[in-house]
C-alpha cells in the first residue's frame, strides 16, 4: 500500500481479483463449470451447520428459504414485524427475464449485453452473464409458486418493455410486481419455518458483525422490542439488507432502509465497492415542499405508453398543459434519442429532465425559483388504446398519483422529476457472492455485483431472486464444507464479547450526548449536502466541499444530537434512527471520496469535467475500467484504502454508449 494520501483523502492499496469464476472456459459455461466443482456438504451434515441470513426481502427471503430447503439450519433476521414487509414489497414495474416469449429475438446474450452496456461497462462479465442465464429459471420458479404474473388474452405470460432495451422482456403483476414476488418468497420461507429449518427473528436489527480468526461467525442484533443486545453465532453469514439510498434523506426507498448492516461489516474489514454509483430515477412525483420526508416513484413501466415533454417556450411553463398546442411541445427524449425515445435508460432520462429544468423549461410550482418537473402524458395512449386498456395496465399507479397530487392523470399529464432510487454500489463480492471476509456472503441490492454504474429497470428483482434462489444455495457449500474444522465459539469467546461491547458502547455514547438537535434534522442536512454535491452532477470542487461539510456535520452530531427515551425496556425509534444516521454520515463521506477519485463519468455517476460535446457521460476506460473496492482505514477519521479490481471484457466490445 502507498502511504501517500491521494487528493488529501484516500490511500491506494493492492489490486484485487475474483478468484472463483473459472477462467479458461467460454462465458456460457462458466456457471456450470463453477457448479461442477464447488465442494458439497453431505445432506445429513447440513442440519448441523448454522447460517444467519440478515434480510427477508426478495434476496434474503429467497436465500433463507432455499438454504432451509437444502437442510441447513437457518436463522433469518429482519427489522420489520413480518418478513412480508421488506422493502421489496414496494417494487412496482416488473422483473426481466430472457424468455423471448414475444418472439423478438431476445436471448441470454442480449440480456447480458444490454445489462453490461446499460451499466456503462463497469460490471463484471461473468456475473452478469450468469444473471441473464438464471433469469429464465426465476420466472419458472415464481410461476410454480403461484405468482400471478399478468397474462395476455391467450393465457400466456405477458411482457412489456423497460428502458435501455429494444425487446419486451419484463414480466409484471400490474404495478405490484415486488409485492407478488415477495408473497411467493414468503410462502417458501414460511414452509421452511413450519418444517423447522428456518427460524425467524422479526424486529431484530443487526448492529455488529462477529468476526473471529478472520471469518464471519455471527452477528450482534438489537431486539427492537426489549432493547436488549443479543448475540448469534453461526458458520456463515449472509447479508441481504438492501440499498443505502436513504443516505440522501429523500428517496423512493422505504423510510426504514438503511446501511447499518453493511456498514458495520465494512468496519470489520469487508470491502465496499463503487459506493458512489447511485441511481436517480427519472419518473418520481416532484418534491412539493421542505417538510417532506419521502418521495414516491411512478413506475418506469409508465414510459412504455406515456410521452415525456416540456414546453418549447419558457413563457408557456406556467400554463395548463392542455392548452399548449402540439407544435409548442418538446418531446425531448424522442427528439434527442430517436432509436430509444422515451425508453432510454434511467441515467440518461434523469439527466435530460434536469437539463430541461436548468434551461428554465420545467413545469409545476417553483421551488427556490426553479420549476422542477416535466410532463408524462398519456393523452396519446388513451386515444390509441382507450381509457380501459390504459387503466388495466397502470390503474393502480394512476390512483396512487391522484391520491398524492390531487390531479387526475387520465385528464391532465402527470408531473415527474428524478429522485434517488437505487444504489448500484455495495459490498464487494466475488463470483460466489462471498466478500473478502471468508464466510460473509452478500446478496441483492446490498452487494455491488451486477449493475455497473447504472441499473436497467426491472433488473433488481431479477438479481435479488437470482442471488437468493439460485446463486447462494449453489456456492455456499464450497465454504461450509470446511466448517466442521472451525473453532467452537460461544457467548463468552473474546471476539463475541468484543463485538457485543462495541455495539453497546455506540448505543451508550449516543444516549449520553443529550444535545439539542433531533436525529432527523442531522439526517436532512446530510441529505441536502449529498443531493447538492454528490447527486445528479458531481465536480471535484463540489465533492471536496461536501467532504468538509460532512466531517463538520459528523463532529456536530456526536456533540449535539438528542436521543430521547430508554436504551432497554421498550421501543426506542429515535435510538434506532440515531445508529443508522451515524453510519450514513460515515458512508456519505466514503461515497464522496469514491466520486472524487473516479474522474470519469459512467452511468449514474456524472462528473461535469468528463462529458462529450453533446453533454453525455464520457467514460475513461484507459483509467477507470475497474471496480473501486474500499477498505476501512481503521477509524472514521482515517483515510480509506482503494483496491482496484480491473474489469476485463472478452465478450463485449467497450463502446461509447449511444441510444440515438
Ligand atoms: C419504489 C420502488 C420501486 C421499485 N420497483 C422495482 C421494479 O419494478 N423492478 C425492479 O427490478 N426493481 C425495483 N425496485 C428496486 C427493488 O425493489 C430493490 O432493489 C429490491 O427489492 C431490494 O431487495 P433486497 O432483498 O436486496 O432488499 P430489501 O427488500 O430492501 O430487504 C432488506 C431486508 O433486510 C432487512 N434489514 C436491513 N438492515 C437490517 C439490519 N441491520 N438488521 C436486520 N435486518 C435488516 C430488512 O428488514 C429487510 O428484510 C424498486 C425500488 C423502489 C424503491
């Protein structure tokens, strides 16, 4: 490792690589070859091995159910009161799979290609190819579970298109795909609960990872009902704890989504990859005031039939849109990107919406002197298909929009604006989804693996279920086959005691400050800094400023935050939030450092210094074709260490992305 600080904030360590994907076989055989050679655990021995799964969303629920079905002894933790309330339930639009039911020449290769290209060539070929390969099994599995996917007139499963692709490969259940898939995973999970292979721990929040002799061996969880800290020991730990978009305070994520589990693992030595790769979704209901704590997504599926436009003339922006004649409307995505039109990927659609508003052609009420909204208009679709057909496809989304805004989207165009939605960054994992800490596996949105710098719509559900149903159950035995030689641990083992004490001391510290500011007020200020300087457009100057501001805010937090209530003996939601916000503060700084070091634009990471003449993201493959995996520096004030994993493309040619 070089001891010199780069840009005053980070150090550079050794390069790393994935050692698990077989190297000398064609891409299409890599997954089978890996499965052919992983070590197995005898079925009779599986029930003697304990696996902790943190998370009951699509990734965690599917993993816990599948590992239980294999016969392992699984403990599944989540902070909601029911596994069915994981944030995955909110997913609206759909799930991709390369089934080619529409006979439009789709294939595993095309899904792989679209995903790598959509991610702006910053994802690993082997992982993405496997994702495309198992996508087809996911649909079969879910149909077998009874997931009510939409069907066409003849009874076949229906498909629609999502951004960044030219085929229809998205399976959906109206605007409730996540909910229906989660009910499927939940049924599978409950079956194992009844069979005695899975035990659930609702209202338990993991607050520390137990690491012993370099291996992940358990967790410390806070019982949110009693406030007690409890320790759980296992042979392997899976974190499927979702994304960290709520670092921005305002996002489309559920209010409870947080980074604590992965951040505590990072502090214990697990690498955090590409933390700055954040997705800003183009179709959200615009923010309407500064007292808001949540933003609402309008599914990307709406871009199948809705047309996005702004007035051509600034003076028309305050008018009723129905009074603006066709010739005075600018359908800017159709104009700039004729090949993909309204179905360009999210990063591109978001940036163009921002550009339109920056030009002064935004619509809706002014916030700080600027109208931040564009129209998503269904008039043409209603004329072409009829109101009933539009309602059949999108009815629940239209109802939701009307309930929130008071406008009827069958009559008046919706107003939308980009909002933080998904995090492509996450814990670094190899092909087996194992982190650099042996025995620690990461699935779903919590890992960094498949989406590069920009995720295509309907690919997160696919990835979460691929990880949970098909990848983790196939790879973990390789590690677990050695578990019988691991030293026995108990409550009193030094590493277990140390982990519990670390968790307790953070809680004690937070409770003892007794300052004057609420946790939420700090979170909101952090979110404003992140949105301003590490949001849709980033510059070196802005990121350096943000790092300084976050450090000051963090210092202030540890002196002035007020956490009312008791540590034990009952519910304390302020304390829950206080721990999460403390972790967000440190994560926010790492995100800015990552964004600062990556002096290129790629996907959702737009560095103003690196753009084409037409204002598109300009990658710099000669300098940045790698995954940036960060190692904890040892304390919140120490510089993190960057490990680069070079990305090698043998099956796809790197090109400047074009959707024109
Ligand atoms: C509004 C919205 C709509 C979306 N629509 C789509 C879509 O149509 N298609 C698509 O592909 N993607 C969509 N996405 C993205 C997708 O929903 C998520 O990426 C995906 O559901 C994440 O699943 P997960 O299993 O990784 O995590 P989650 O579903 O977030 O589950 C996380 C689990 O971890 C638990 N957990 C977290 N931290 C802790 C802790 N410290 N201790 C204990 N438990 C913990 C939680 O209790 C929960 O059970 C959408 C996202 C949003 C916000």
